[in-house]
C-alpha cells in the first residue's frame, strides 16, 4: 500500500468543483438530562454520551440519510464516537446499499 502526502490550495479546489456543498443544520428537541459537571472535560464527555443515546435524534439523522440516498445524493455524517458510528450504520444498512465508514483510531494497516 502506498500513501501519498498531497498538498493543495483549498480555494483553488473549491473553485474547480462542479458541485456545491450544503450543510443542513437540523435542530432537535435535545436537552441534557443531567446538570453540567464542574469539570469542562467531564461536562463535554457527558454531553456527548447523552447526544449519541438520544433515540429521537438518531432516528431523525438516519431517516434523513436514507432519504438523501434515495434522492441520489451522497450524505456525509460526522460523529466523534465509534460506538455512535456503529449504531447509526446498523440502522441505515438495511436501506443503504453502499455504506462507507471511516473511523478514527485506525492504524495505517487498517486504512
């Protein structure tokens, strides 16, 4: 396997694209269940745990991914947690024929 170190100018790349990127913000009714921890690092980790376990939020996300694929689009879903990635993937796999997952913490050999 050969890995390449490629440099590019982001502005030039954006100008050369034949398509437009769109970021869709999808507000939900998510509200943290626990009060904020005094330690900011702990507070953020607690918040992440609550976000990825929010069933309604995950259903909305997966439903929109499936609909985007049906519409001929190629959605990109970003999550910081591997367990969340696995959960979302298991939900959309029955509906999405080609699913590509890239997860953090992978060694060069696994890539």
